[in-house]
């Protein structure tokens, strides 16, 4: 959908007219990321990360397709072909480092994108479906990243595969058969490596499909904005092009500066040296941790050290880890406050900055630390707060909180006054 | 593209002349062109490694010379070696074959070359060619014992019927040029290094 004042696409020459009749692709682009898409005029740089996530998805697919031209998913040679890429293939080192660091940057921008969603409650009506698709994309990303990390067949690859498939071994009764089925064996080997490669190649395209749905769903209500007040009139909006193509382009330039610094100067800083040792099923590395982007969830997994009621600790940890993400699926219905932006929600803001964010940071640090005190206790406290925040605090806060007064419109928030508000025209409640 | 803004949103964008320099050039147009050019050049620069990665890798290039010991080849015999993953024919011609090749006037051939041009000085009886038909890349017959040598006593390609003579020159059939003589040199009287 679009707003009534959205500019309409008008094909100017014969070719454009022909295309517009037979396959209106230029019209689609014009209405999606061109001048035909009116966007709130007050978007901050926090609204850059969706485009950046899209960029890194494309980067991962391009570099990944290149790497797949030179890699062989066979336990005998996988490690050697990875080194072949690094040493023999023209620019292979660049492709591999860009792909490995690209995964990290994909997660960085997606985490910031999710953070934006949390603070500004982008998940609230009418944007629930965008949020649900986003959480689905995040889950797919985690699966894809995990399987990609197995492919170089180093020590961390092998033991990561063993530990993560071991999670499924925690399922009562059928756990072990499921784990054996997932691996196609009793430990990670050729069968597991091959299916991980196949799925690692497939899932990014599934993600791309979900991204298209995500954007489609976004274009129905249009983008949210830092005030959380919906668009009321044309003066609240700017055409996406050139205003936000330029703003996103600038953001992309900044992101690429950070990305290229990592690729060229610190290419292994986010990896583990142990993964340059070939997989050895007979020896586990002393300190085994997943990639940094899994740390908070890994900490939740390890926070459960004692059996809880009749549930064994192992199963409890697995359930909690999955629940930590699945709880996001019901977030639009947990947070019932009609005000979207955290900017106008004093109580929400306190729990957000002094509760959720510190808990996430503690979980992040503990997930990367060895499984010993004080990290275990800290992650237990943080895990408890994490679930308390979503399941108890958010619903209560949204009931008892007295929000601060909202601006009448985006225009008023930006300019200090809105002629229509003064005239009483279009006088709907400012939500 | 920038001037669409001023008409759409009168209360933010300045007048059309905002940022205009004395000679009527708008700064925004300059920034526009500079930014898009930089992005375009950057995009082209990214294409280079993406294309280059498909070229032969260093390990393939490192295996691109082959040494062949030719001492055991008797007159009238040929051996097949492998050069860059393709067959290489090394053949010691009999005096009669050398004579037959020299008796053919080079000027009348499809790809005019004399035997001397296709061999090394002092080794006119040693014919080193690729075993790859210049038509569509099949391996011609005639190098191994008992194979058909074609109407001109050299090589015969069974795929589409190209006949090569004792100097490996195309004489009949669809192939456009003579069998390729790769770059090679005698490192001693009995050893050649190809590539």
C-alpha cells in the first residue's frame, strides 16, 4: 500500500511503457525504494540497519558462491581445500575473510536492527507480521551461520558440530536417535559435513525469500519512526529516494569502513586459532566456545546446572536457550502499551537500559567465558532477569506506566508545530 | 534527483538556488556526481577479484611445466605424456617420414608450416605436439602401437575425421590448423621441458 500523496510512477519512454505493461518491475522498484515510497521524515540512523542487513546478506551469498567454487565438502579434503582457498586461489584469502567477517557483520547489523525494534517497539500493531518474519530470519541466520562454521573442518568446526547436535540429544526418549539421524553417524563425519554444506548453500536463499516477505509486510503500514506516532499527512513524510537512498548510502559507507578494517587488518580477530587445527575426533580443545554472536544464548544454555523439578539440567538448558528466542515471537502480545517509542515511556526505559541491556551484556560476556565461577552464577542471574523482563515486567509496565505526552504528529516533533494541529484539522488521538 | 525535494517538501528544502556558486553550479550536484562516481569506481574495483578468482589458481599454474625423457623412443614410435592435464604426443620420425614431410610443399597446405618450423634445430626427427585435435578437442589416434594413422601416416582424429601428416599438419578433414606445437626446449640431448 502507499499513502494517497505517494508519487506515481510514469514511464517516460517506449521501452519503459512496454515494460510497465508487460512486467511492471520498474514500477515495483519505484514504489519500494524510489520516490514512490513515502517514509517518515524523522528516521534516525537506527533505521539504516535493515538496508545494511540486506547488503550483508547479498555479500554473504556472493562470496559464498565464490567459495563453493573452490571448496570440497569431504572430510578428507575439506580442511585442505580451505587452505587451498587461502593460498592458491586468486584473491581466495579476500573471499574467505570477507565471508567469515561478513557473517559477524551480518549479525552486528541484525542485532542493532533488533535493538531498534525493542526500544521503539517496532513489533507493535500494525507491524506484528514484520516482526514475526524478522525473528524467523534471525533463527534461519543462526542455523546457517552454525553450519557454515563447520565447513572448514577445523577443531572448532568439529566440536561445535558435536556440541550443537548434542543439544538435540537432550530431548527425552528420542534425543539420541535424533542426534544420530542429524549427523548421519555417531559423531560428525563425512555425512554430516555434506548435509551441512548442502543446507548452508540452501538456507541463505530461504532467508532471501523471507527478507522479501519482510519488506513486503513492511510496505503495507510503512516504516515506523522514532516518535512512534503514525504518519498523518504528507508533511510527515519524505520520498524514499533521494532522501533515504542517500542516508542509507552514507550508512553503508561507514559500515564498509569498519568491515574493511576487519577484513584487511584484523581478519582473524573474531575467529578462534583452534580452527586452524584440522578436526580431530579424539581430542577436544581446552576452551570451546561458539562464535561471538551465539554467546548470550550459549550462556543461557550453560546457566542450568541443577535438575529443575523433574526436568534434567541438560534438557532445561536447551529449552531455555530456544525459549530465549522463541519468546520474541509473542512479544507483540506481551507489551500491550499503546505507546510505541521508548522515548515516551519512562518506566519502560528504566527497565530497558538498567535491566534488559545489562542482562544481555552479562550473558554475552559469560557466554564467551569459561564455564566456571563467577560466570555461571552471573549468567544464572542474567537469565532469570531476561525471562522475567519479557514475561512479567513488560506486561506489568505496559499496564501501570504513565507515558509522557506524545507530539501531535511527526511534523510537530520535527518542526515544533504543525499547522493542522493548531487548526484542529484531522484531530485524531495522537497514537 | 535532488531537485525533486524542493517541490515536494516546501517547509524543509530551501529555494532552488540554495548552495549555488557564482557560476550557477549547485554544490549538491557536485556532491551527487562525486558520490556516485566514487561508488561506481568502488563497485568496478570489487568486480576484479570476483572475476580473477575463477582463473587458474597458483597450484594449477605451478603444475604447468612437464619434463619428458625422450631417450627411449625408437624411430617410428610415439609416447603420450601429460601437459597441463592434456595429452602430449612425442614422436621420433623415421627417415622415410621425415622425407615424406619435407617432400610436401608447405605453401599448398591449409596451415602452411614446414617440418623444420615445427621441430627444434638438430632434432628434426623429434615431433612434439599436443594430442588435441584443433577441430573440437578430441584426442587423435596414431600415437599408440596399432592405432590408425590416417591417410597421411601421421595422426587421425576419429571424432570428425581430421587427417594429420607425419609432421602433425592438417591435410584433410574439418580441423582448421596443425596440431599445436607447445613451447618446449631440450634441457639435455634426451630430456625436454614443456611449458
